[in-house]
């Protein structure tokens, strides 16, 4: 996985921040209206948490293997909200669509594969963490 490309491309998304998150949720709800009921009517706080959480993951992507606690906590929280394994590919597709939209011509197959691999690794950690560690 090309961590440098991942983090560099994230900076492009961070530059448009709220606009990118709004695009993500619009894409998600348009592609999968069945998940809309899992969210509050007002997404203001959710959008901010999503952007902050994704930023934190990307800032620390090099050490996630050594300390996955933040991602695991996110996984447990999502499970409490009713998120199941089948929801992760749905959200991943919307994330990739968002990234592609905001990168335009800079979105390459290599960058898409890097993001897909990173998202897959994070999703796997979140899914596996649905139960608290004893």
C-alpha cells in the first residue's frame, strides 16, 4: 500500500472537507436509501465526526497495525448502532466515489487500488472488533 499517496490524496479531500463529506452522504443515500434510517435527520454532527475520524485514521495509518484501538472502538460503536458487515462495502463504494469525484483527473487506478486496500483493512478491523475484548 502506498501510504504516501494515500496521505497526500487525503490532503486534497481535507481542503474541501465538509463539501466532500456532504457528497459522500448524498452518494451513500442515493445509492442505498435503505441505510438512511440509520442516521439522524440532521447530519451536521455526523459529518464532522466522519471527517475527523477519517482524518485521524489517515494521520496514523502507519501505526494502525501496532495500535488499532481507535479503529476497533469505531467498529464497536458502529456495531452498537446496527452496522453489520454488509454495510461496509456500501460505505466503501461511496467513499471511493467521493474521492474520485474530488480528485478528478488525478484519480488513477493505482490511487483507487491504494484507497480500496486501505479502506478494506480498516473495515476488517472494525468488523472484527464488534465485540469488546475481554
